[in-house]
């Protein structure tokens, strides 16, 4: 029994080490938490560049308690909106839903109108131009 527990502990330690080395985006561990998260903390949103949006802070779980994860600017994705991290209550347990991009149903892309160049000279069908313009007026033969 001790051997199984030691192997499980070793595997969990290896999993956590790999997740922290590889980055948090690659691993998500679901834990049943029966304690509701605290109310969100107030954050002042800084001025953002036009190509950025704000990902608000959220309460994360560190294994035995909630810890506040500060909000941050992230690169905007055209046609999408950021759904922030949140906790869902399902049957008395709380599950963290990570933030994600979702398609913005209200998004309308700006259409750029391209004006076609107008041709002022008219062709007579034989490859010659008729109409006003330099060298295309009436000729006097004399």
C-alpha cells in the first residue's frame, strides 16, 4: 500500500513539474472544491493599446485556498470577445472555467469600398481613341 501511495505521489509531482515547465496553457487540473470563491477584487484597468483587451483577474486555487490572479492586457482578436475566467457551481462543487475567446455575434467587419478608375477616353473600335485629350481633337488637313 505504501508503494502505491509513493508511486502516486511521485507521478503527481512529475505532473506538476511538467505543467509548470511547459506553461499553464498546456495543463488544467480539475479539482472538486466545495468552498465558494470570494467576491472578485476591484482592479483598475490601465490604458490599453488599440490592439489589446483586458483579461480581468480571478480567484485561482493553489491546493488548499483561493489566491487572486491579477488581470492583464492581452492581444485583441478581431471578431472575438474575451470570456474571463470564472467559477461554476455544480451540485455544491466549484469548477474553474478558464478564460477563452468566443466569436462575437455583434461584430461587423468594416467593408472598404474600392473605387474603380474611370476611363475618360472612348475607343472607336479600331484601336483609336476618340474624344477630348491632347492630340485627339479635330485635325485640319490643308
